[in-house]
C-alpha cells in the first residue's frame, strides 16, 4: 500500500509499505478515504517536535471504512464509515471514563506516565503509524472510532478531528 513516511527531518516520502494487520482483539483495520495534515505534522517534518522514528507513517486525523475488526470490537462492523480522532484511548481507564481520553493510562505502550498516544507521532507517543496511508490499524477501535451518518461528507467529517473531541466529551486533538 502507499503511505506518507517520515525518513528524517525534511525527508518525507510516498512509500510502498506493508498493509497493517490486526495485532490485538480491540483493533480495526480501516481503508482511509480522507486524511489531513496539521501543524503537528509540520513540526515533525521540520524537526521542532523531536523523537520521530524513521519509517513512521505520518498523519493523525482520518476518515475511512472498516475493512476488518478484532474479536473484541462489538460496537462496529465491517463496512461502517468512521472518523478517526488523533488521540488513542482505551475507553475504560479512570481518565477515559471521565472523558479525558488524551490522558489515557493504557493506550501508550510506554506506560501511563509516557503521555498522550496518537497516530503518526514520535517514539514517546507510541509510536503508532499514522493515517496518511491507504490503510491503517486502529488500536482500541471500540473506544476511538465514531460511526458517521451517510449525510456527512468526508470533508465535513475530517474537520471534526481537528476540533475538540466530538460532542461534549473532554477528548482533545493534539493539533
């Protein structure tokens, strides 16, 4: 598949990379139909946001269609059209239960003191491959993906990812 890949400061390339696979039962694989570039991407490209690992797919906002789901994802199904927020959250820790998804204790594999886990970011944020690709693996899909109504276009939906989290929760974008 094609993806926008970080190779070094100022060195971003469109590469052929392996299509992602389900790793955990809470994962989903989506086919991206839209993604966005924001200020955080520019910081990583310019080197003003340190810790980027060469080979990381960039991008942390997207809209797509679910192609595959893990066995523990019960609120979504293959074929659902979804918006993907930039931050990754488990949905069940104390922070997530109170709506502070960006403070999730479980999403970042470096531990609860490591900070916000988000797509296409530096080593400290996961690292999780981003959404400027044909396909993406979405950890904790049951907590992060939001189904979109048919009448909402990709252009409208991508803007939702750039704003404070959908509706009244306290999830915030890193952009």
